[in-house]
C-alpha cells in the first residue's frame, strides 16, 4: 500500500511539474518548427532564384499602358522586343496600329 501511495504522489508531482513547464515546451516546439520552416524555405529559395519569378527576374515596361511588370509575366511578341502586361493591352495596341494604318 505504501508503494502505491509513493507512486501516486510521484506521478502527481511529475504532473504538476509538466503543467508548469508545458508553455515553455510548446514555445520550444514552435521555435524548432519555425527554424525547420526557414531552413526549408532557404533550400527551396536557392533553387527557385534561377527560375522565372526569382531574384534574377527584371522589370519590363508595357508598351501600351506603361505599367512595369516582371519579365516572367510579360507577353512578348516574337517578331519584336515589345512587351505587354496583359492581352487587353496587346489588343489595344493592335487596334491603335490598325487605326493609324487606316487613317
């Protein structure tokens, strides 16, 4: 009976200690999880910097509206070096050249 009472008392003390340390344990888990996430992002970021949309992506100006856009999102014509930000700007530029040719 004494052994059962001692084990119960120790279990209760360990439970109290765990309850007091639980917020710190949770915080440590979050910090380690964040560190792992940063490590993954750094590894993936190094691979994606050479892909379109990475750090090497430069800005181009839309020939129709003048908006600056990343070169990976630009719509370029094969025959020239002109870039557009959207299909609507491309169509507006095409209509403008048709009007100039007709006028």
